[in-house]
């Protein structure tokens, strides 16, 4: 390049801001439906529910501003406190067991089985169906007094019970349903396992590390960011569970409020008793609880999550 040509390149004026905007018009046009959707369907209702949480609103008359009365009533409501206890129990039991099962199956599938795509698709299927009404109805039949579980126990001379109608076991059936939907975290674990270099396992094997030691010292540390990702997602999803408890308990949260999730109680108060202001306040408290759990997970991750920088 001649010196004259180089000088022309250096002195060429920079494009104006208007030109850059015109070039991005196509991108803004494609983003417009998403932006409208997040404003009208997500942000708008969230802000409205925040306002309604400070009002007495029955869906039929204009909301009447009442300040913090809904929140004061909430923390003196034994049903709300019971629903929080049920929800926390459900999250604490179901999420670790689901992730443990998903990780175990992912490790087995990572061994190079023939027909891996078929196994992966079959095991992922429960995640697609687990939150559906049809599967929840099927689950209620399986654990009913004359269901498949009791029929199986009868082969061994064991007298079954109404697992769903018993307050001590009803929540456990829904926990099992959540554990059964392990497909989504399993696929994510499997993708993470495929990214771990094999040389680490070979080096550990040369050092005489047994399979369990290789899993504890190589797999878990290198997979910890994926475990953390799945943990955060599944905790949030578990707090939002609704369909399973609604169908299994026939919308009552029974027996004896043993399956009364906070989401189900919000639904009953908002659309059953038309206490929409009170339901909105409970929804915001649930949001704060979920945010607190997420923040604790992020804080604790510094002690056990290792990133390969």
C-alpha cells in the first residue's frame, strides 16, 4: 500500500450515529415482538401485582389501597405458614435427590453405551411429561388405594394403603414425581461430562486412584459449575411447582394441608376466594424467598464451585 493510500484510510471520517442506527433497524424489528412480550406479559403484570399486594381487590370491584395489611395478615395466617413449610420440605427433599439421580445416570451414559441417543431420549421423556396434567392424574391412580403400588406390594403379602390420602405420605408421592423428572438436568450433566478431558482420568488411573476416588477428585470438581447451574434452576422450578399438587390433591392441598404448596394456596386465595390483593402479597413473599435461596446458593458456591480460568 502506498503512503497516499494509507493516509486516505487514516483520514476517512467515522460513520455517523444515524448510519449505525439505520443499519440496526432490522435487528430492532426482529426484537420488537420479544420486547413487547416482556413488557406486556412479564414486567407489566409484575408491577401490577406489586401494587395489588397493597390493596383489597376481589376482581369485581376497583382495588382499595390498604397499605401493609395483607402482609400483616399473612404472617398471622397459619395456612400460609403451613404452605411455606410444605414447600420448603418439598424443595429440600426433591431437588438433591433428583440431581443425584440425574448425575448418576449421566455418569452411566457417559461410558459410551451403544444406542446412546435412544437412551438419552427415553430418559429425557419424563421431564417433558412430568409437569403435565395427564401424568399427575396417572400418578394419583398409581398411588391410590387400588393403584399399581399397592398391587405390587400385594404380591409379597404386604397390605398397602392410600398413599395420597395419608397425610404422612401424600407429600412423598409428589416428591417422587419431581425426582422422576430427572431428564433435563441429566442431559445437562451429560453434556458437562463430555467436556472433561480424558487425560485427567488417565493420570488419576496411573496414580492408582479407584473409580470412586476418580469420581470424587476429578469428576465432581470439574463438573461443579454444571452442578451449581442445575441446582439453581431446579430450586427455582421446585418453588414454582403447582400442577402436581393441584391434581394429586384435587385442588385442596389435602389431606390435612400436607400438599398445600404456597403456589396452590395463592391460587386458592386469588381465584377461589377472590382475595387477589392477598394472593399478590403472598406471591411477592414467595418471590423474596426464592431470591433469598438463590442468593445463598451463589454465596455458598465460592466454597465448592471450581472454575477452570
